[in-house]
C-alpha cells in the first residue's frame, strides 16, 4: 500500500465519503463545543474569518485521516478474508 513508486488514488466513492464526513465534522466543529485551546493556539488572537478558516481546515484534515483509516480497514479486510477464498 505504501511502497516506493506507488501513487495514491481515491475512487469517486471515497471522495463522496470524504465530502460527507467533512460536512458533518465542520458542522459539529463550527456550532457545537469546538475550542481552539485544544490545538495549543490559545495565545494567538484570531480574527473571526481566520478562526473559521482554521476550523474548516482542521475539519478537512480530520476527515482525510478518517478516510485513510477506512481505506486501511478495507485493505486489511480484502487481504485477510477475500484472499482466503481464492
């Protein structure tokens, strides 16, 4: 999966899942209980626009990490269970 010379491709299904996760996470982070203090940036004074951009950026990164976990789980599942049947 992570070999030299292998490039990373995501199918359309993973992009749809990424978009859905991003929308759900950004909605949760923007409106319910998200605090910048959790990211060690409590000493920096953000403007209102830059605060929203920072929240959306961290939501996108979090969504992408979830997609990587999903892809790794599917890879392990395919390797463990589907290779046995062949």
